[in-house]
C-alpha cells in the first residue's frame, strides 16, 4: 500500500520506497523530513489569509485618466525630493563611517531650508538602520545606534525626534529601504531561507546577488514574500515601530527591480519555485498598494530597465533616476506603453531634479554646489510644472543665468549666475506691475542676508551678480 503524502504548493518532497512483506514503507532522510515539516507548517499558515490578501496585483491603466490610482500624499511636481547619506558599513557588517548623526542631519536640513527658500521637501535617510547602508536586510527592525543623540535613550528616539523637528523647516523626513536584497547576518535570514523567500536555483541553493560593500547579497522573491505574508509583516513592523512614517506620507524603496541583476535576462525570476517576472511584478503592485493603505506613497529608484517590465505609472509618483534615464522609457518595452510615447506630466510621474545625496556626503559643512542646483535646476522645473500642470513638458534647459519668480513665496524673485554679469536688464513678471523698488537679499545657509534695494523702472531693473552668486528680490 502506497504511503500517501499530501501535495504542498511548490514544495519539493522526495522519498524512496522499499517493499517489505508486500507493504510499501516511506523512508525519508532527516533533511527531507525537515523539508516536509516546513511544508506542513507552511500549509497550516496558509489556512489563515495574510494581511492585505484583498489587495490585487492588477495593472493600473493610467492612460484612461492621466491621474494616479488614488491621490498622492504629496504633490511631487512641487516638492524638492532628496536623499541624505548617514552611515556606511564595512565588509564585516560593522559600522565603517558615520557621515551624519541624526543631530547633524537636523542641522543640514535647517541649512537646506535656508538655501531652498522654504520650499516643501522630502528627505530620505540612507543608512539609518543596523550598521549603515545595505545592512540588516531584509530586516528593518533596528535603528543605527551610531546615529543616536547623546540625550536620547535610544537611536529610535533620536530618529523620531528628527522626523518631528524637521517639520519646522518645511521637511518631511522618511526612510530609504530595500525589499530585494538579503544578507546572511540578518535576523530574518533563517526564516526567509526556510520559507524559500530567498531566490534559489533548481537544487534549492540560494542564488547569489551582487556584492555590496564587500558583503554578498541574495535576492528575495517579492511573490513568495507576499504569499507567505512576510512582506506584509515586514511593512507592518516598520510602521508600528515608526508610526511617524504615516505623517511623512512617503517612503523610498531602492533596488525595486523585479528580477535580480544576478539572474540571466529571462522571464524566470525564481528557478526553484518556478516563478516568473510576471509573478514578481504582480506582487510588487500589491506591495505598493499595501504601503498606500497605510497612507504612504512609494517612490522607487528607476523607471524602467532590463530587470523590470512595469514602471508602475499611477501607482508610483516618482522614480529617482527618471530624468537621468529619460530615454529608457522611450527605448525599452514596458507594459501599457502608448504608441508614440514621448513622456509624462510631472504631476503623474516624475523624478528627482536635485538629488543632493552625493553633494551632502561629499561636503556636509558647506553644501557646495547645492545652491546653484537649486537656482538653475529646481526653480525652473518647479516654475514649469506650476504654470503647466498635467501637461507633458521636458526637463527645462539649464541656463547659465536664472531670473524667475519663486512661486511658493508670492512677491519673490530669485536670480543667480554661473559666470556672473554686470548691469544686465531684466523684465519683471506682470504680477510686479506698479512696483518701484525691491529688497535685495543674498541666499546663504544661515538665511537671507540684506543687501539694500534695487530700483524698478516701468517693470524693468538692472542687476549685477558675481560668479556663483544667488539672490532674492522681494517686494
């Protein structure tokens, strides 16, 4: 009589049969018995639906409305979105270098607010967890103690303090996280390995991903993490630990590729579980929608590349490298791509025009280059998006000289110059009709520095600027 084993979804159970006295005996090795036990445990867990089981992974047809599936928490076409690199780890998984503590980050946020004239901002913290950037994944449960303020009992308290205090400077602080990579020193490694959430080859051996900072990474299957409920548990745990994320209303998921770079460019995303890129894409949509049920927008790293098939337009408001890789959306195929595709309106899908991460990391004392980027890149971009909301427009051409209204500060103009100039004549916008003089102030990290007044004659003024100088003109 055959020994009957219940079939478990995507579970590889192997057995040998030996016949004794006309009966069939099932002989399971110790290792395979453990596999069978995990299958039983997994089947029992599946009896109760995981959180978010009602969330679908269907494609969102943004072309019909040119609007997001549900309103964004922020208007990303009118927000300065940046990253701030706090800490790196070494090849042993220990802290390598602290660039900014939470207290240091607060000082930089204050200075950035002065340089950017109080525009609404979102800052994603990189390296906030465990021992720095790319550490602890897939876990998000530990805040980096090296970043703690002296007066706080824990680093978590310091992070909460930063998120609250940053609002004084028109800034929502949130986190830079990763949902693709796993490391063997993570507290979640064992369960993710046992539940086959780690992507494996045909023989059940974890597939190696890229080496980051001297440590070997391993890709995760979004589809299996969602099916087992571990994705929802991971998200819920972070939001419960840091409910301030709901107030910030945004989170950045780095490396949100559907298939790891370590896998061949094929439709198969997980050889062991026989999953495809389509399975992963559907799970990613569920993950994005699950974050949004928490009141949190998801931004990602890229719009499209060879490792993904959907840029998630209408589900994701911002892809970090959207402008740097703007031609990729035109060249590469992707789900729902309209014929003759040329681009997208910024209030539906945009990118970061002033990332700031490398500049802050390189020089957090002087913030060199950021004032010029703000004046020459961000202000023209903001102006264009405000004047033509919902209309497809290319990234504004970066000019040597800028003279534009600061639309979030009525009655204010900004002027800057890369090379400087003498006695250049500028026409004022119609809103300045009747104005005969304007206050001139110099933009600095410590605030606006008064520099007298400038006369206006019939809506024209004559201005001189030094190389690299940026000023504000106000009524």
